[in-house]
C-alpha cells in the first residue's frame, strides 16, 4: 500500500498521482486497488485528481454499478462517485452522471 496509507496528505497525493499515471486503460489492478483504498482518499483534492483516472476511465466500457454504491455511502466516496463520471461526460455518456447527481441531491 506504500505511501497511500500515510498520515501525511502530500504523500497520499503523490501516491494517487502515481497510481493515476499507471492506469493506461485496462489495468484492473489499478482500479481494484483504488476502490479498496478509498478510505485513504479522504480530501476533496485527492478525489478530484484521482477518481477520473483511477476509476472513471476504467468504467468507460464497463458496468458502472459501483458508482451507485459509492453514491449512497456516508463518506467522501459520494464525491468519488460523481467525479469518476468525468470521463463518461467527455465521451458524451451522461446518463450515469445525472442519475448519480439525483441520488446525491436527494440525500441532502
């Protein structure tokens, strides 16, 4: 797990940047690792700089049920769910983004 488990924010940030850079489009291990360690992605900037690349990019051509699970969380995973849809938005796939936004706004 390395630096991602660090109590130091900047180390977690660097670890997430490296993880996102390692994702080249089909690395299930990067995606799985990211989702298993979301408790370390515990600040908005960590989410915003990692979720689209370590999770969202992977979901462009895959099942997106995980985003709905994250959206119903009681943690920053809610933000991960929505920010992960950025690659989907760029690809013109808006349905999941709107559905997740509806979930998030209904729980405010």
